[in-house]
C-alpha cells in the first residue's frame, strides 16, 4: 500500500510492471483490488498504476461531499500523474471510473495516449431523468448512513445491473462482497452525493473533441451499457467498439480472458503513439 499526498488528501496507489503507463480506475464500491488479477503479468510491457478513488479502499474519506465532485477528482488524478512523473498515460475506467476517465480525457487530453472505457456512460442527457437519478442517489446515500454497510451491500448486489454476477463462482462472488464491505459507509454516501451520475453533465456531444484512440467495452448481456457504448462510438473520432459475449456489467470479472485480451491488443497497437498534436492534425 502506497499513500500519496495529492491536493490535501491521500490517494492509495498500487504499481507494477514497466513500460508505457496505464492508469486504472475502479467502479463505485470497488478499489484498486478490482485490478489485482491483472496486475501480475497479464498486461505485459506496461506500467500499471491502480488508484483507490477518494472515499474508496485505502484512500482518504473526506467528510465534505463537495470534495468528491468530478472536477476535484479529475484534478487529483492529473496531480497524481505529476507526482508520479508520468507526463502521459493510457487510462482504463470501469463504470463510475469510466465516467471519471471521460471527464479527464476532456479536461487534459494531452496527458493521455489512449482511453479504455468498460461499461461506462457519458452521463444522463434528459434533464428530468438526471434530476430523478440525483434524487435516487441522495436517497441511497441516506440509506447507507442509516442502515450500514452490510445492508447496503445486500441491496447493491441485488440490483438487476448485477444479475449476471450470480453465475460467477462462489469464490469470486465472495471476493467481490469482501471488497464492497471493506468500504466506509459514510465515504460511499459522500461519493454518491459528490460524484453520482445524477449531478454530472452529459458529455456525449463533447466527445468529438476526444482525439485519442478509444476502446469501448460492454457486456452483451448489459443492454443499457451496450447502448451507451454505441452512442459514444457514434461520436468519438477514433474508437473501437467491442461487445463482449456472455458478459454483463463487470466484463473484467465475467469474461476475464476476453477482457484482458482486448485491452492487451488495443494497448499494444497504440503504445508507440505519443504525439498528441500530430493526432489532432489527422
């Protein structure tokens, strides 16, 4: 465990491997432990940097929900790249981490040489639907505080979004549950209030400005996020869309071999691509 001071907080960072950098961002209720199966020899030839986002894992858990907001989260990650002396990195984000990755790519495209989005959303376009999601997230945050982490994890795992995870082995399901239970309930509540999908702008139409190679991954059994991936593929200038068969929301757990191979192939193809300005001119 390595905790690094960033903009007045500490982020936990785990590193392995050598070569071009790949920054890994987990989803809500996750941590850098999400990527443990991939940190040793899976993506050879790359320096892997797995981060616990604020309020998750072993990173700090501020009491102020505003400290979790997207703009602060993105700024923390840019500062972290500076602290690690990484002028450029590829970025892989899963679910909530994918939304963060999109915002970072829009905020500082010159810091990235590739972007991988797994089961990610560009945000909720409809204003009324976004307001309803914000209200739902606020209610869920209150539930976490009132009922505690175990009741929340039971409720979270029962969501239709994760129904396909019932097919995972008992050992994998137990690992996922331990990771979720390891989080602090107050910090998860604050993460929902500060970084929930309901308070984020929809960036879909801005994705035409993301002029770096992008890999979009979604599980074929996750219809909503397949739709999100296709909508982003229609806008992004340089993208590859892969719908992974027999997988739901967590492709990296449900089809780990296909997931690892898709990421490795994509990274190997673009690892020598560096000049951001040259790509802009294409």
